[in-house]
C-alpha cells in the first residue's frame, strides 16, 4: 500500500470519526450557569484564600468582642477571661482554626485543655486535650457537644498544634419560628474526616436536651473560656455560596440538529 492510499484512508477514517462525534447523543440540562467566582488560594492549604475573612492573623484580637481580655504573644492567642465572639457574623461557611492544648499537662477528663468553637454562637464543636485522656465520648475533641463523638480520635500530643477545617450549613427557619431545615456540619481534624454532613439536633447545652430556637440567618464565631490556657492561631472564615444558574428550558437530548425532551 503506497503512501497516497494510506493518506486517503486516514482522511476517510478521520471524517467518519468526526461524523460519529457530531451525531452522538448529548444530554443537556437546560441550565445557564453563572461563571464561578475566581478565588486565589493560599500558598499552602492552611493559608487563607483571597476571599477569606481573617479573624486572627497573630497580630491582635481586634476582630473579636472581649478580645482585650485574652493575651496575644508571639502570634498566638491564649484563652483568657470570658469567651471571645467575632464581630462579624456568618451563615453557611468554611472555618479554619488551629489550636493547641496547654503544657504542662494539668487535670483530666473535661478539666484538661477544655475550650470550644461555637458556630453561630450556639452550636459547639468541642476543643479538649483528648490525647490519652478518657472522658465521655460526645464531649471529647471533635465532638458536637452532647450529640455525637468524632468518628476517630486524631489528637496530637499536648503542646502540638491541631487544625480544624469546618464546613457549616446553617439551619433555616420559617416565619412562624418552625424549623425548615437543620444545621449540618462536616469537619476535618488534622487532615482526617471526623464528621461527615452530621445533622445537628439543635444547640449544644450542658444541662438540657438540644433544641432549635429561631435566630438570624447569620451568627458569630465564639471561642470558649473554660479556665484552661488553650492557644489559638490562624483563624479565617469563607462565606459559602453554591453555584447558581437559571433553568432556561427543560432537560433534553441533542443529536445533531435533533432535540428530544427528556422523558419523551
């Protein structure tokens, strides 16, 4: 077979392939999507991306109510007198926070390295020194307090830094105060998934069952003072908004010029 015949056959094969692609059936959902916003990531995954709200970068606690009653030294905030509450409020969000249980180790159970991160000021994911420290499981580090333990205990040793990456879906309420949809949380502790879209039963008090009470669409981040000098650093939040689009027509199958509505 000479080179001219080979060339002709190659051209014919390409034409057949293009014809098959052009006539292949394609599902189209009929949605016109808005282009996703462009966000510049941090230099490393623990660093805030360009759309993050920086709550603590190691310099001061000016973004927090009662921040003047916590010490900031060498880029680290130390739990002080009373909880601190972010001045800004958030609904659906991604929260990054790093914390360390104190050294020397003192106390046991709930009296050892105890603090907490409160979403919307009322839903707590526990902070506790749970390294070789027995306590009730729905009160250990990574627990949604009094509702569920974390799937696994991935605590680092006291004095070492722990990281929470929290993905929060705020609850929704009807005008009459009834619950339309509950809160959900996904949490990663030191790179390990510990809570996977967990549905909260309500708030997280110590002395009564959890319950939902109507509140605003947004709320603050709060860090608990439990009398232990827990350390915090590198705290930032991203408000989360899902991709948006407009359903301009019903879904259909496209085959060349032919369009067939789905279901017909």
